[in-house]
């Protein structure tokens, strides 16, 4: 099956945070647009970076959610993840391959 072109777009999300006494922010969970909440297993890196796939820049958090690595971005006052889009169809994960 041919899936066509894959691209990424920003998906703005709510984030549950822990702010410590030094002002450091640690994201704990992501609130998805459909109401689901994804707990962040761990943060493996936090650094200022540009988003080459969707444009923009800010703090990039390398995170693990449900055992899968991904990125969470803090761009100004908003949080977003990069959402995968196949042929205009939105997918939160790559589409399963057909046998």
C-alpha cells in the first residue's frame, strides 16, 4: 500500500508541569486535544533548538511517552508536539503496515 507524502505540523497541547524553586520547568504529562492525557515517562534532554520540520524555535524537551521517544516544544508561552500527517489524514503514530 502506498501511503503518499508524510509531513509534520504543530499540534498545540496542554502540559502539566512541575516548577522547582530554581525556576526550572519539568513537564509531567501532555493533554491531547481530544481530552486524553499522556504521562511523560521521563525527560532525557532539554535544550534550546530550532524545529526544522515545523518551523519555530524554543526549548525542546526530548521525552519518552509510553516507551516511545519524541519531542515536546515550548515556544514562547505555548507547548506543542509535531504531529504526523499522511495524505491529509492525521496520525499520532505511523500507520500500521499492511501484510
